[in-house]
C-alpha cells in the first residue's frame, strides 16, 4: 500500500503553498505529490488568490524537488491541444529527471469552461476527443527519434510531426485514467491506462467500477493485474479525537462525516479504514486529498504514525 499526497489548489493556494507541501511530502517519504487541473474553484470557498496552471506549477516544483513523483488527477482534455500538451508533459518529465505521471480525463466542470472561454462539448464528444488525444500523445512519445508521426482522426489531424521532445521515461510517463462512467471510462482505461483511479466515492461504488475496468481489460485480452488500482479520499488524521475535530473544523467538515466518507480518525482508525479499502476493493494506492495546505504537521503525522503500520495491511 502506497500513500500519496493530493491537493486541490483551485480552492485557494499559491505556487509557494504547493511547493511547501511537495517538499514536506518528499522529506516525509510519500510516493508522490499530485494536484488537480482546474481553472476555477469547485467548492464553497472564495478561491483566493486564484488558480495556478497545472503544468507550469509542476515544472517549477520539479526543479525544487529531487525524488518525489509528480502528477495530475486529472489533466483536462478540453484545456489543451494534444501536440502542445505532449510537449509540455515531456518537458516537465525531463525537468524532473523522469518523475512525471500523466493523469488524463475528459473534464466535467462546465462552469470553469464558461468562465475561461474554453469550449465544453457534450459528453460523447469529450470522450471522443479524450481518446484521440491519448492516441496522439502516446504516439508522439513512442515514435522513434528520426521518424515522424501523423494521425487522422475525427477531431484532430497531425501531419508529419517530428514527435519531439521525448520524455525521459521510456514510452512516456505512466498514464492514469479515472472516473465513474460505466461504459466509456472502463473501455478507455483498458486501452490506455497504467493506473485506474476512482476519486471521492464510497467503497461499494469503487469496487463496482474496479470490476468493470477489470472486465474491460479481459475483453481486449489484457491482464487486469497490469493495472494499478487507486483511489483518492479526503484525509483528516489526528493524534486523538480532539485533534481530528480541530482538523475537520479547519476544512469545514464534521469528523463523523469524514470517518464515513474519507480517510479519517486517529492513526489506529485510519489503518483499519485503509485495511477495509484493501479488503473490499483490492486498491494498492491511496491519494490523500489534503485540503488544508498550511497544516504540514498533518502530513508528517500520517507519515510517522500511519505509514509504518501499512506493511501489515492486506
């Protein structure tokens, strides 16, 4: 079981806030620092001081860290064209020395598209574009140096691209796909993903979606064991009940709600909760959604009191 840190900076965080969390997570031994890809707040906050661009931010963090992996849950297909996006991700992979992981999705939040002048097609077209972009991006990364890449799709056409630059990681960064759609999402995952993620859903719903992805893999003669299955859950851990309550209040949540719908409680409670996730879903990686980015003691507490106990979880 691997724990990773996941932040939602559109809710109100500067680049410096994110860098502090990433450095703290690296020092504490977490496997990765991930962030969302949004241009407007999604929750009941004022969103100040405003959003930060995902790949600009990760490029900067890449130069200020040395071991922790970096990625997105999830880069929105609607925000960028596939060729420039392939270049940006490959560049950050080089800047990090090969530590990038590429979460990619069809996007869902119509309001931020309207607020930023970004077209928001109907869901079927968004999935079509997402699939074509994955074909293009992986094709560009995997084209041998010296060859060119062309592609003729319904929404995108590529003609004689030099397919440069290349990522540091052979064949490109690992690809994450996620979501709860019952048909399109599992099919897309079976074709492209190295990791499949379900975010902020309950155990039963997640287990059902994981089963759909496993079935979609078998339908295309792919071994489901090739896929890492992961979840993202809001985290709120305290040394005792009073500290849990204090951290819950800081993010505007109730402790009982977080215990039922997140990874929350004392370290012993959290270890038991993670064990339940493993037993019922087969998950092997959890992204801890950290909503109070100023509380670095929280990050360190989990690393000190929870992580050492996870070797017994099965």
